[in-house]
C-alpha cells in the first residue's frame, strides 16, 4: 500500500508538471518549432499519466489481496517497470530545456549554463537505459544487494532494448534529414533522440510486464 500511494503521488506530480509544460509551451514566442514540440511532449506526458493512473487503479484490488504477504519477485519487477516509465516521462520535461540549450549552443549564442542544461537533459535517459541493460534486479528491502535478474526479466529487457535501438535509429535518420535543411536541429534534437529511445525501452518493458501479469 505504501508503494501504491507513492506511485499515485508520483503520477499526480507528473500530471501537474505536464500541465505546466503545456502552459509554458503555449507562451513560447521565440521558436514556433520548439513551441509545437513542447506542446506535443506535454500532451504525450499527460496522456501517459492518465494511462498509468488507470493501470494503477486496476491493480488496486490485487495489491489489497496481497497486502499481508509482502512483495514477491513479480511485484518487484512490476514496480521497477512502472518506476522506469515515470522516470522517463519526467525526463521529457527536462528534454525541452536541454533541446533549447543545445539550440542556442549550435547557433553560437550559448553560455556555460546552456552547456550544463544540455548535459543534464541526458541524465534521465541514462538512468533508464542503465537499468534496462543491467543484468541485476533491485531488492525492495533496505540495504539489500541487487540480485541477478531471472530469465523472464532478461527477456523483457532485451526486447525493450531492441525496440529502443529501432526508435533511436529512426529518430537519428529523421534528425539527419531535418539537419540538411536546418543544421542546428541536428544538435538540438539529440536530447530528444536519447529521450525517445529511453521512453520506448521503458514503455516496452512496462507493457511486457503488464501482459505477463495478465497471463
């Protein structure tokens, strides 16, 4: 129940952040392209939050039934999958600032703060992908060491990694074509490519776990 409440709180904060991103993007006047991209990200995060909230509510009865038994390995995996999706969704919010900073650097108007923003936008995708490629699974008990992932978890992560690589390849191809017409887009779009790859991996992992939990 503590886990469910924590996840519900995270989803509530994510929904507020998505609404804030939409409002901020609607007020952007410097770059129509960036404004449209930010609006798309905002609505994507909001839709994803609603999907995760519906899934979390659907698991409420199952969580109540297993309240006395504690978390088993499957529940730990489900919590990990949901946490990765929420983390990658939060990363979308930072991607906007990273892309803006990278754009200013590419056109020669950037400063040291822009460099840090551009680099920090890669933090969330890096954490998500590190979890996906890891052969360990974290324990929920405080102080417990991570254990080797079982075969099913490894299969899920490999599938998520394949989808992520496919998304990254298609995104880089699209970015290359866009860069032929406006070269700074090649630099400014790299945080978006990394974030898209990480979110694809997280969503694929979460979807496979949901399918497995439903038999």
